[in-house]
């Protein structure tokens, strides 16, 4: 692969909303620790303090983006805190809840190439670091992220051409297309991870999706929305580094990724912050047990989770993600180092019914973020075909009655609307963003539906 090709793949690596782009220091754990059995604290330090990807942009690019943010953006030299807030608002990033050199969560200082000065790259928390109620959380999906302009603007500020759009990264704020990034990277490698001269054409076509909460992984036997990859497959979390690393480097890093996996499995959701009608919630628990627990499990002092994959003809939600992995790509993955131990299931069945811990904080709902509230998830005829995403994750934008983000239904999109404003509109007619299916709550009475929502607040 030539220098230009490697640069493109490196950019793809940095785009990803993937897990685990960081490496920790210190004694290496044993291979027995890879499947989440390592030290969570070591994993936290690796995730939040260390970087091994070379910088994609000069450090100065962060300030030079000011011209792309707009004429009213504060001068970073005069008002650095104000500028940082404007940067975060423009691209949907959040304050880091750990020391991060005054950078938003998702941006990281990194060593420059060939002894160049320290620069910047994107880490996994650009998508897996979100906020709610003004508080940032590692492992909460970022519902505000506008990834495409973030990458383009940083490239321009770095004196480069914007990266080529090989597929849709996000048509709306809050979605991302980590799946197609993975596909693009792996098809540039042979099964032994040597570089190919030409990309392997696999026919895979994955749409943009909502980012799930990391704290759910500890209950699951399988990961990803389609439930075809074993949950202990730490190697699958490393494939987004394919733009830079050799097989030997992957093998050396695998135990470190096991440590980070252990940290991810230690995460817990934030508690619901508003008052709960406990009497109504008890009624809702009975409704949940009768109607929902066979797929989503039970909660409380003794909890269960069935790890159930619901067939497409039963769940009836948008099938594009489940069908997006082609047989040829699955075979290529399974033949590679990544599938050497934990292989992807060759059969597409449907979508995994997720655990519901912290569901109050994970709006919008369904795997593609096409339903803004729990009330609408349980009342499908009322779902809007177009609706707005919130302007922030402050509680002023939160709906504690219907549980989810406040929104406005949109009939027609004004063609003169600023492109940035258009990105706040979810259009469920787009590829992979359909809001159909999961109609199991439609038959509930209004009283039972309200009671069920009250119970879900307590999970």
C-alpha cells in the first residue's frame, strides 16, 4: 500500500466510534486475563491516560478550527474556556471527567510521527463518552456528536484536504458508522494482516447507528446489535487500529485490551435523578414481568438476563444493520487473526434484546436512535417520521414524564435551513434509520404503559 493509502486508512482509524484505542503501561497481564478478568483500575488508566496511535493533526489545529466554528467563537488565546465550550458545542463533544490537557473527551494528545511535536488524535470516547444533565460519563453513548465535520474541519485546520467520504459517517447528530469503518479497514488486509494491494470487495453495507452504553456488556454473552460476536472477543475491539498496527503489535497489545475490557465491564449506569412514583413503579414491575422480562431479563436483588436474539420477523425493526454484514466479509473476518479464537456467527438471525440497566439515560431508542422517548417506543403509531435532536444534554432538554429527550416533530425540512441545523433532524426514511418494529407495547392500556415507564426509570 502506498503512502496515500496508508494515510487514508489511518484517518479511518481515527474516525471510529470503536472500543479501545489506547494502551496502558506497566506489567503486562497474562492471556488468561484477556476476557475481562484483568484489573479494572489498570484498564481505566490505559483508557484515559495513554495513547499509542500517532497524531493525526498538529496540536495547533484545535485552536485553528475557530474559523470553521464561526465568527463569534471566542479567541482561544484570550478565553480558552469559552473557546473550548464553543468547540464542544459545535461538534457535540463533552468535558472530560478525567485529566485530559484541557481537551474535550474524545480528543487526545499523541506523539507526532518521526519525532514530530506532540499532536492530536481521536480516541474511542469521542463516541463512547457522553453526558446527561451536565455530567460526563465514560461509557455513555454520545448523542450529540457530529463526527463528519469534526474530521473535515480538523483536516482543513491542519492544512490538509478533508478526508474522502467513502460512506455516510453520520447524517444526523449522535449517530456514527463504526461498522463500515471496520469493514473498510479489514478489507485492506489479508487474513495474516499483511496489506493488500487492492481492497477486498465484500458487499457489506452497514448503516449509521446509535452508540450503545458500555455498562451493558458485562451481562451479555454476545456483543454488537446483531449478537453474532462473542462478548469475550477482545480482539474484535482492536480491529479499528488496522490502519497502523502490524500483527506483532496486535499480539503484544491484546493483554492490555483485556485490562480495558475489565474496566468496561466494571462500569455502572447513573441513577435516575428525578422523583419516582414508587407505588406506580411497583405496578409497572408486574407489567414488565408479564410483557418484557422474557427478552430483557429481570432486575433487582436477583437479576437474570436471557441473552436472547430476536428474529427479524418478530422484532420487525429496521433490518439494515442485521443484514449489513455480507457472508463474504464474515468469512474474511473469521479467517483473520481477529476471528482465530472467537468467530462471528455465520448466520444472521436478528437483533439482541439488550439489558435495560440505565435505560433512562440512553435515549433515543432502538439500535439506530430512531425513537426519541420510551413512551413512543411503547406506542409505535405515535412515532414521528422526522424529529429534532436536543441542542444539549442538560436536563432542560430532558422529558422525565415520557423518558427521553424533548423533540419537535418535523413535517417538511426547510431547504434553506443551515446545514448544521439540518443535522439536528432525524429522518427515519434514510437508509438504516427506520423507526418501525418493536410494537410490543402497542397493546398495553394507557395506565399500564405509564406504570411500565415509571418502573423503567428505576432500572
